[in-house]
């Protein structure tokens, strides 16, 4: 009799931490930090500045291997909580999912008109509201006929959700653009503040030089007056 397959502990709703968490001890962290410093890496203590470390540390002891980030996936597949995911996982069509498509597929958000999709979403939203009101009416008159109306609501919801999911790549790209713009603005602001600080410092230095020159000039006048008086 074959043994039943064991469930994947990492794919549970509340998975336990992976076993390699035990490698992250203060002693191991100090050891890998010394190796990184010896390899020419520097670790920044600022929270907003990423650490500048060597790309990879080769021939690490077994107890330190989990303290190094894994290499980027080369085959386009990565694992998360025990499940495999594709970096370029295309969104399946409604036909491939076995669902009824209620609209003519518009062009993609990257190359087509966004107004077409917005118009379809508005129509689907109105249809959802109308079918919900019809469901309320059916439940008040003949509750046994609710199943067909629930099926219509389900189909409308799936079409609405699928159309929104087609915007995800566009949304991710726009979010990345906003993050880069925000980082650029912060860098410019820091540069301006640094420039103002340096300009203020130069003004203070110039002011001190002026005061020093005035003191020296006054001292020279005093010495000249004393020399004339006692010569």
C-alpha cells in the first residue's frame, strides 16, 4: 500500500519559519561580516542606504551559507513558500480558464486606448448593480430562482476582475516610475540642502576672514601709534 503524499509544510496557510532561521545567530552574523570586510565590502548602518557588499562570497562554511542572499533565478522560475512561480507568468484568457467572456477583448493598456477598457468596466459595473437589484427582487418573490442570477453575477464579477488584472503590468510600471521620480526628487533636495550648507559655511568663513583682517589692521595701527609715541 502506497503511503499518502506528505503535505508541503511551507504551503500551509500559516507556515512555520524555514529551518535555516537557526543560522542567523549573532556569532554567525559577526563571522560573515568579517569575511565581507576582508573581501572589500562595506556595510552601511544607515536604514535608507543599501549595503555595498561583494556580489557573492565563495566557499562559505556550511553554517554561513544561508546568511548570503540566493542567486537571482536563471531559468525564470523561483520558489515562494514551497510553490514554484514563473517570472513571466502570462495572464490566461477567460477562454483558457473555461469562463464566458462578455466583452470583445480590447487592445492592451500599453499599446491601445485606455478609454475602451474604462468604458467596458463601466458597463460591467452597471450590469453588476442591475443584476444585484434583480437578485433582491427574485429573493423577495420567488427565492427558488436565485441560482441562475447568482451565476450571472459570478460571470460578471470574473469578467470585471480579469479586465482589471490586465492592467497589472501597466500599474507596476507606473508605480516604479513614481518611485524613481520620488527618489530623484529626494536626491535633488539633499543636493540643494548640501549646496546651501556649503554656501552658508563659505559666507561664515569669509565673514571670519573679514573680522580677522579688521583686527589685524587695528592692531597694526596701535603698534604704529606706540612706535611714534615712544620712538
